[in-house]
């Protein structure tokens, strides 16, 4: 630089630009190698950069209200300045109170301080059985390690080992949302020593006992409380009043909404979205309806928004609540368009009313309280599951298909391309199992599930079911649909054992066990699944450990109560029909 100054001149514009450029370069923050090992130095740079690349913040809420103070309290509980140990913190509070919103806000504020992070949403809904827990373990490892391909976790026990081995030296931030069972925490974060020092684990739950049972100290349990009057009024106003609204609503009506919502952000959001842009008479009607409710619970408040929907949107809402929560919008459109619903506009209206939300990858989500409200609406249609519009519990489905003991086979054709979760999928076009006479006598029936796709010729789906015992053919029937299909459909068939295999004389069969099987041939079938419905098999250890018996194929039900309810309803069928006629 001195040489350039002597040639060009110290005060020249060119020299000044060079000096400024050098000064700016020297001022850039970075890493100084000094006397460190070069390979370790590069590795440290790579690790530091990797904590910021491809890690985006989460969407929190449309209108987060007064949440910063709560985030600050949680940060102090987490003690982020210390890297001496691993800390588990619980967020505890009733449903709809804002636990997930607060957890997302904390995550966004601090996740860059950790080597890896993961936010597992809706753990309760996503972990119905051990297979689901293994999937959650896969998701955890995939998110934290930022893998190009997912690890395969074959069982929960193997998943626990993989989490310990891969994360024991990493400083990680993990948030488990809506936990309701200790086994979930045991599978995902059983002990603090699974993770590196400085790690933070946050658990949101409605059940404080889950937290304390896992060893989380009460000093590390933060109770999320209802919004105070001012905060509730602010949140309601943001949802209920468009900025361009010119007419005013009476103060007493506006003040009455937070009282009925009981400070729950979810209720304020749903009510505010429903009342948005409406005039005073609509506000008065909504408040009168809640006031007249005998229970005046949160369900009644949320139901106001449902009652204000048109028939199309009501039906779509109930289908999502009962069957399609967590599905992609395209899947829901394909499934419900065949029922003549206007799905695209329906989803838009439900989103505007805050009854559903469209998350990343176009997944339709629904708050648990809103889902329960929808399910309750269907249940209230009748105490008898056979008279309801929808069945989502396996026990109810079993009761319906087995209640009339005269039925030997019945079925149902449903739109969509996914089998129910309680159905066990099969890779092959055949199902077989071993059973002793004692087990066979407890079998109530077998559910076969088929997924069909339409073919180019528009032919009707037809296939052949062959049943056999110890390789001997017992029955072969052709089954199909009465019309061609223009989209994927699921066919559920329920068979009584005698319909498939006839009478079985175990005295004529060598050994204590017989092999029962069903083979499917023909048909444009893409998936096959089954479930054997049976009475309780008992707790016999010898049976449970028997290598011949695949217990995963059997779904045990409380047959006695199911049968007594069914018998009672059949005995009174004539009298109830007469009563219905008199009502009409």
C-alpha cells in the first residue's frame, strides 16, 4: 500500500477506495486459525455452519398476543447459559390454552443455540401403537441429524439404542408436543444421559402426572394459564375486527365473548373468526346461544362456529374430524369429491373459520378440542353406532358388523386409497395363520380390506376369494362391485368364520393346530389388508410366547358386552321402530 501511495498519491480517490476495501475485509467476523490443528478447525467451522443451514423457524400463530414474557420465563427455567447438564422442562395446561403456541415461540427463539433440534407435533395422535412410536423415533433422528435419507427403526428398543448412540454427544433441543402417555417419553427421551450436555427437552401435556412420573421436577414445570381480560380482548379484536370495518359493535357484546371463552386462546380464535365482519344481531344471537346452553363448556362455545356453517362445510368438517385429520388436501379432495361435496371451497371456508389449518406439505390439521367436538356431534346422532353417519373406532365397527348374528358376510365401499389404521397390511395376495381349536372358537369374524384403482377400460372391480384349511380348498367365491370406479376406493368385507372355512373338525387334523388361509386372485387391486376379530384370548403366557401364533393378526374385543347390547337392540327392534313411526 505504501508503494501505491508513493506512486499515485496518498490523497487519491483510488487509494482511499483500496484502504476502505481492506478495512471492510478486516472487519468481517470469522474464525482465527492461530496454532490450532487445521482439520479440527475446518470441522468446527462445518459444525457451526450446519447448525444454521436448512433449519427454518416454525409458524407460531396468526396473532400471537403477549407471549414474549412467557418465553422469557421459560428461557430462565432452561438456564441456557449453562452447558453442565441436560434439562427437561414441562409445559402443562388444559387443551386450547396455548401450550403449542408457546412451545413454538420458544423453539424459534433458541433453536440456533443448539447443534440439532426437533419439534415433534401431536405426539398423542401420532403414537397409537409401538409401530407409531418407532416412526416418531425415525422422525426425531432424521430432524436432528439432518440426514439425506431416513434411518429405518425396526422396533422401539432399537430406536432407543440409536437415539443414545447418535445423540449422546450432541447438544440438542427437543420439543415433544401433546404427550399423554409415559411410554412416549420413555421411547423418545427416556433419560437425560441419552443427550449431550447443554441439551434442552421441552414436553407439552395436559397431564402433569406424566411429567412428574418421568422425573421432571415441579420447579421445571411451567403452568400455562388462561389469558387475562385485557389479553383476551386484544386477541378477540385481532380475529373479529377487520381493519376496514366501519360499523361498531356494542361494548357489552364484545366484552361478553372473552367471558364465555374462559380465557382460552383457541375459543377466542374460533369465535372471533366466526364473528368477523358480522353485525350486532349476529353477535347477540351467538351470545344468546351460549348463554342458553345447560353446560356452558368449551364444546358449546366451539360449536357456535360449526352451527354457522352451510351443509356442505358441515359434512366436510365432520369427515375431517372423524377420518381425515393429518391428510393432504389432495387426498381429501379425491375422497370427498366422489361424494358430491364442494371440497376446495369447503376447505377454504373451514380455514377462514379457524376450524382447520393447512400446514406444510398441504397437510390438513385440526386442534384436538375441535376434533373432539366434531366427533361428539356424530356420536350424539345416536347411542347405537349402527345409526351414525361415521365409525372410526374399531370396536364400534365390530359391533355394527357383528350385532346381527344372522349376517355371515357384509361389506362397505369407501372412497379413497388408504386402508383404515386398524387394518394390518399384507405384501402378498394371501393371508394365513395358525390356530388351535380353543383360539378358532373365539374368532368372531375376519375383515378383509382391498384398495382398488380404476382401469382405463372402466371395468367393474372383480376378484375371487379362496379359503383353505391345511392347504385343502374349502370355499371359493367371486366378489366385486356393481359399477365401475372413477377413483381409488377401499372395500371392507366382514366374514363369519363358517362363511370362509365351514365346519372344522380338529379331531381329524394331526397335531393341535390347523393352518387357515385366504387367497385373493384377479381384480385391479393395489393393496390388501386384514384383521381377525376375536374374543379375549386371555393372558396365558404359553399362548403369548407361542411362535406358531402371530398375535398381530388378532384384534381382541369385549364380546360379551357387544353381544348383550346387540341382542338387546335386536329384541326391541320392533318396538323401537314403532316408536320412531309415532315420532314421525
